[in-house]
C-alpha cells in the first residue's frame, strides 16, 4: 500500500502541471547581438476587421470609442477591482466560519512502552471567529477603501473625458485636412482655367511663351500641394480611427455635417470658468478622495495598536474506523483579548506613512488646481482668439475673392498681367485655406475648453445633437 501511495504522490504533480510547463526548452541566442526567432507555438493573432463603418453623429463615434478603447476598458476593470476590495474590507464585519474534515492514521506507545493498536480517526469540525470590538479599525479600513473606490470612479470619469477630447480633436483635425484638400482642388481648378486662358491668348498672339510656362509651373505647384493635402487627410483619418478604436483596415464614413458652437458670450468671465473647473474636474476630486482614503488608513493603523475583543468557538465530532470506540463530540467557546505589545514600531510607522501620504496627495491636489487654472485660462483665450480670427478671416476671404475676379477680368481684357492674376489666385487660395483652418480651430478651441472645465460630453457645445 505504501508503494502505491508513493507512486500516486509522484504522479499528482505531473498531472496537475500545466501544459506549458512540460513544453520543450526554448532555443536561446548563441551570442550577443543575435535576434531570437519567433517560435511557431505562439497563438495566431485575430484577423484584422475590414469593411465600411458608418456613423451618423459625433456622439455615435464617441460612444464607439468609449466602448472599444483599451484605456476605457482598463479604467472600468480598475473600478471593478476597487469595488471587490471594498466588499472584501466590508466582510471583516461578519464572523468567519471555517469547516474542516480530517483523517488521522496513528500509532503510539503506552506509558509502559507497549504498543497500542493503530487508530484511524476521522470527522468534521467547525470553527467560528468573530471580532466584537477593535476600536474602529475595521470601520476605518472600510472607509479608506470606500474613498479609494470613489477616487477610482472619478479617475475613470477623467479617462472617459480624455477619450472624448481625443476623438473630438482627431475629428476636427480631419475636418481641417478635408477643407485643405477642397481648397487645393479649387485652387488647382482655377489655375487650370488660367492655363487654358493663357493657351488661348498664346494661339491668338496676345501672350508670350513665358506666360504659358509661368501658368504651367503654378498649376504643377498646386497639384503637388493638393497631393500633400490628400496625404495629410489620410493621416488625419488614420488618427481618428485610432482615437475611435477602429482598425486601420476599416473604411470610415461620417454621415453628418459639423455644427459650429455658439459664440462665447462677452459676459463670460474667466473667474466663473475657473470656479466651474474646480467643481467639475474629476481628477481634482479623485485626489481629494485619495487623500481622505489615506487619512482613514492612518486612523486604521492607529486603532490597530489598541486591544481587540473577539469571540472564538469550535466544535467537532471524532469517529473511529474499524474500532469499537464510540464517536465523541467536542466543543469550546471563549472570548479572546488580543493586544499588540511589541511589533518593532510597524503599526506606528504605517500610521505615520499613511498620514504623510494624505498630506502628499493634498499637495498634489493643490498643484493640480494650479495646472487646471492654467489649462482653463489657455483654452479661454484660445476661444476668444479663434472667434476673432474667424471673423477676420471671413472678411479676408471676401476681399481676396473680389481681387481674384478683378484680376481675371483685367487679364482677359488685355489690361492686366498674368503675374497679377496668379498672385490674386494665390492670395485667394491662402484665404480659403485660412478660412478652413479658422473653422477647425474654432471647433477645437471649444473642445479644449470643455475638456479643461471637466464638462460632461452631453453638455459639450461642440458635439452636434
């Protein structure tokens, strides 16, 4: 029987050993600077999704990002973990009941040296332990974990706001890139019309070869600029896919028009926005919650230095195998007083460390308030400047458009020069690009202001309905 048991004990570790632990040894590089080849046993990565993905609003695109981004999923998992830790801390208020089933094979000697029969004992037992009084140690531990969960929830809110801001910034960058492509196409069309006009005048003997070469060079330059703008648009779309949690192999279609926000009222004061940010920013509130959690942790460490009163109970039943002995039942009930006499200063050091952590987190909150105030001020002035620039660019575009039309009419009637016409067209192209950029900056500035204020996505004026 002993041989069979020995073999069984040898086989159990091999049976419980996972498959990867029994795999063959890896071939390591033979010398420094040698690349390690990828083994064939690695799992095959999932296929990259393809197809057309269509969204009807910026809110739908943002919702997809909030559900699919790894950052938001990690924040949610962190919240779930903190909630589980709170449940674990709250369980300390309940008694602990432990069950045990034992089997004992024993042989002993009597007081005279004679052997007694072998006994095989078995039976169940129950143990109960319940802390009655601990001078607030459990309550402080629960409160510390509760505020830690609150800090995790607030940090998760800020992560969601960061994701929303990233999607909006990428979307507005794509709008600017698309507008630049449209502006370059319009410029290219105008220059091609100019070249056709020069060719017609050249055939009639009213223009020189130099004018034709100059017009053709301007057209080639516009074509190159349009190709660069198309490259920037493709890169902006790739950035938006990454921000929205989409694969680069998927085709993104946006079926809505951007809705510009209402102008920032002249009566809006920076002081009011700063107060709103102090109230709404979840990262500031998370630091406050973490500091409160540290203070309760210090209180728990101080309470642990006091005695604790607990109830202990035990009962069990012993039965005998192949014996005439009668089963017996045992039990015990008692009250224990536990008092830490000496621990080398461990509890005092824990209380002191937790108190310093609370002070550090409070200082971090004050430093964060200063950074938040700076971010709000920067975004506020950017919005003001974007509004003024948008109005000025509109007037500049109207002026450049009239100048281009006048220069074209002067050239076709033989009064003006080709250089004057091309210069006016270049001014119009720059004004068109500046107008597209001003519109994008206008939307992006409001998005940054909302993010700095800690506003929820539903109240963001930059989000279309």
